[in-house]
C-alpha cells in the first residue's frame, strides 16, 4: 500500500469524469486513500442516502476516505455578517462533518475568513459545531489560504484545543504568500495536507517538482511534525499545462509523488 492520498477533484475542472471513472483510475494507480474534495466550492447538501452511496462507492474500489474538504461556496463564507448566511454556512459545515464520519474520515478542512475583522464571527461559527464534532469523532482543520494568515491561525489555536481544531497545511498557498516558515511552527497541530506545486505566482496545483517548492524540505518537516496519516496531494489537471489523457496525467502525477516521497 502506497503511503499517499489523492484528492477526488483532480479531473473535475477539465475532463469532468464521473465518480466511478475517476475512482477507478485512482485505485488502478495504487491509491488506497482519497481526500474528498468534490463539492468543496458549492452549497450542495448531501442526504444520508448520498453519504452512504458515496461510502459504498469508495469501498467498491478499495478506497478509504482520509479526510474531506468542507464547503466554501462563493456566497456562503465563514466570516459572513448576514445571519441567514451564517446559518447556511453552519448547515453546510454540519453536513460535511456528518459526511466525514459516515465515510470514515477523521477531519474536515475549513477555510478561514480572508479578512482579520471577520475572525471573531468565524470563532462563533466554529463554536456552534463543536459538540457535533465531538459526537461524530471529527476534527476541524483550518487551512492556510491568504497572505499573512498565519497570524489568524495562531489566534484560532490559542482559542481552541487540538482535539477540536487542527491545521491543514497547504504548501502551494504557503509558496505563493512566502510564509512557510511561520506556518511550519504549527506542526504539532497538523491534521490534514494539501500538497501541490506552483511557481510562486499563481495557485497552479501541479505535481511535485513542477514548480519552485523545496520538496525535500517539506517532506522532512512533515516527517518531523508527528503527522501519522497518509500524505495527501491536492493536484488538479489543467489543460494549459498538460494536454494528455487522464491516464497519462495521473501516471505523471504518481511518478512525481513517488519521487517526493522517496
């Protein structure tokens, strides 16, 4: 079994493969774990029937859900001032927490607010789902997403214990915003990984060694952090960078991943 995981939305923005097709590709290339990233950017609510069907589909391909990406819909943000929007955000987050538990994951990745003034409202939102997380055995993992947000993450970690709130390290975002050193101080909170490469200009989500990230350094830090789960790669096919077939791109990605893990 390879000690690695892949995100389920790798081909969602190009080939738009259906779920069985892409899961079959992942399983065929040796993956046994996935980070569920479908519907992260919309307001879809999964029914209990949906959740159990997705679990059965994963199991049918010999795949286990490592963790999932919470919803971050364009008009439904964690730092919203409108109370009806806040209510809808909580509804979405509760839905993903329940989904995570049903499919066997242990953490839900959450985007922080973009602006520091929204931090207090986001803390109130997190408090509203804390009991549900405890009941479902699911931890939230705050992802680094914006310039300077290591300061905001520090505030979260001062406020909440690691049993409830952990860290999702997105190395691509850290490379864009040049704050890897500050973010790596949160290694003890590491609960989820979004690993992908870029050239420090745009959020390209390409395989390791495609861009400018120092992969030996990143992998060494992960190994020293105490993180014990499979290593997840949040790689996205983009036709402007790779014009081959899904199978060819996945082979290229796997080769790059194995090089990073070696």
